């Protein structure tokens, strides 16, 4: 196993309140891990620590075996990718300009940018004739595909996704779930997905990490959470998820 991201006893406090208790997580190359839990459970705090946007109050965060520090975090982030709801695109830039933003900042040539963009258009199944459109002219699914292309442009080792499909139409969401799962498998990246949806977590990842109040309640395959819950909260959470959506043998617990 080639560990890309390691959090060892990482904790965080805000205004005297602990929002993440000592937290351990290792994500290897080629592995997808899903973080799930109610709002305020600490999921996004984990992502922000992984990105170096926050420093842990205790414990450590390592990227490719090296602790993240103020001195190396900017360089490390070039090998990380962060995908948010609706793509997080700049509205005054076209899809093509959004996708290549960091590459242009780093001085890539037009030829190199065009070649990489062509690879990602094929990978994400983005319509070629939509590259010159602005975000306001794209559908929600298309904006998310642009956000994914931008995140992957520099070929990062670590991909972090924060509720990437939460605001998308259900039919488009199902299609994007299929495409993202295929992308994760094909690219062999270390991936962390944050979601509120247990079915989506299980669809993307063999390892599901359920958090509550800044602590890990249970971690493992979805089947373990269902059959051998570690805590009554796990059972309540799974049952609540079942009531939220109609049965679908391919996507629900």
C-alpha cells in the first residue's frame, strides 16, 4: 500500500469547542474512502485539514509521507484536487478557461494545455462544443464535469470531493455517479468523498467512515454498518437513510 494521505490523531477546536476529536485516517493510492455523517459531524473539517487549509491543534497530517507545514503546503496542493458542489467555477471564465486556470498560472504551453484538455474531455464525457460556454450557460451536470476536469488537470495524487453531487438532478446525479466511479478506477488516485448519502458513499467506496460530533462511530464496508452496527446511532442513521429514498437495488443500502 502506498499511503498518500495520513491523519494521525488530528484534532481541531473552534472558539473553545472541539469539532474534531483525535482522528486517524490513511488513504492509499487507488483507494476511495467515503466520509459520511450528519451536518456538523466533522467531515468538511477533515477535508480542510487534508488540504492544509487548517492546521490541527494536535496530531499530524501527512501528504505522501511528509507532514504538511506552512512551508510546503502550497507545493503540496498542486498535487491535490478539491471538488465542491456545482463545480465552484468562475462565472466570468469559459469552461475551457476554468479548466486550464492553474496550468496557465504555472506557465504551461498552449499545446500542452490543449492536449491535456482533450484527454479530460474524453475522460469526463464533456461535450466538446460546450467548452466555449460560460458557467451560466451550462447545465448543473456540465458545470460539475468542468469542475472535475479542472481538479484533474495537473494530474494530482489526491482527490477530495465535498458533496460534489448534492445539488444535481437525480437522473443526472446517477449518471455522474457512474462516471465518477469509472474515473476513480481508471486513474488510480487516492480519493476522499464527503457525502450525506449513505447509498452514494457505498457506491463509491468499499470503506465508509461514519462520523458523529467529530468522532468516528464506525468504519468499514456498508455491510458491516448494516449487520454489525457498533453503536445505536449507526442503526438509526442507516434506517433514516432507507426512509429518505425509494428502494433501488443498485444504489441504496
